[in-house]
């Protein structure tokens, strides 16, 4: 019995051979030349296992898909399309070593197949590796394989990988054009990263200015004996906007003490101590406010404990 299935259904592009066509004043367009696969020479058992593998892979039962394709492999060990399907199934199952083995095998048997190169690149990327690590396991001398691989990396936005492959290709109209696109993309990425760095730097500078502005405002309110409610409002806003600044928690505790909210003052002052790093002068001010708060609560023992923590000379 002869069964002929459109390849797009059978292998999702396993035998597609993309080419580059140049239009007038246009970018090159990747086209796919479809084919049909005849299964008339295969046994019913092979066909059943093959379609079972495709079905199980489609519903993400990768273990079952792998087992089905391995049965096909036993019956037809030289078929590159089976190696390809195994590579994809193992990749989906995150078994990268096995995936790479079968991808390399498929490419060795059919170096010109674009989708074989695509799957290999996906496997390499999943392992945070580079094509240099597998050059000796694939037919690296094959120009069409390297051309496909360069296109794949470009489409995956892996521009440095694409550039490294292109360096080893003969200069043709296609490779020169692709190299220019890769270089343009690298330059664009560099510009975007530079702009992001500048924006982050500007934002950081603005934040520093804002923190200093709050510090100066709060210090002025404290020295000017401003109304407690005014100081409370400003210090609360400061702690909300910059929750890692110990001075703002100290000032908030100071304001709470001035408003006879001793328990809340202690909480704010404890937070100030949590964030404090190597600032003995501020540490002393916090301890004095802690002592004041505990005295207000009638806990003279705690008040004395914190008063004794104050270091002389600062």
C-alpha cells in the first residue's frame, strides 16, 4: 500500500530546504520548498510507530514519542528524518545530550537540511553553549550547512554566533548581505544597551539627588523645631520612597517621640538600626531616641541599656 503524506503534516518541515531569493531593492526572502514523502517502501509497523511518535510528541508525551521513534530507528537505522525527530523529542524533554547526539547524526547524514541546523542551534542554545563545541561532530566543511546555521542564528537574534559562522563561509552575495544584517543588528543592540545604561545612570543620579533633598529638608525641620505633624508627614514619605535609608527611619522615630507615640517610635528606630552600616554618629542618635522612648514608657531599665550603648566622642 502506498501512502503519500504532505511533509508539512508529517515532519513539520523536516525536509524543507529554505533558499534566499533577492527581489529588486528588497531584503532577501526566505522561502521553503515543500516536498512529499512516500512511505510505500516502509512496513506497516514502521508507519504505525512513526505516526504514533508524531502524535505523542504533538500532545507533549515525550517519553512515548521517543520510544516510538526509537522503534523506527531499530527498523530503519539510516533514516536521517528519524534522527531528526528523536533530536526534537529529546530537546522538548530537556534531555540535551541525547538531543545533540541525534541532531548531529541527522546533520551528518543530510548536511543541507535547514531544519536540522535549526534544531541543533536550539539544542546548543538550551545548554548555553556555542557552535564551536560541536564543530568536530558535524560536517563543518559543508558550506550549505554553515550557511543555514548562520541564517538560523540571525533569526534567533544570536548575532555573535551568526558572525562567527559567517567568518568561515566563502563570500557570496548571500553571505555578504547576511553579514551586513548581522553587523547592523549588533550595532543596534549596542546602541540600545548604551541608552539603557545612560537611562539607568540618570535615574540613579535623580534618586541620589532626591535622597539628599529629603535629608536636607528633614534636617532643617528638626533643627528648626518644626511642628511634629509636619516632620511626621515628611519622614513618613521619605521612608516609603526610600525604605533602605536608616536616617529616614531615625527621623521618623524622632518625630514619633515628639508626638508622644513612643511604641511606634521604637519600631521606627529599630528599623533604623537594621539598615545602619558603619555610621557611629547616627547610631548614637538612634540610641538616645530609643532611651527617650523607653523612659516615656516607664521602662527605665531599657532606657539605661540604650543610653549606655552611646559611644563617647561621636
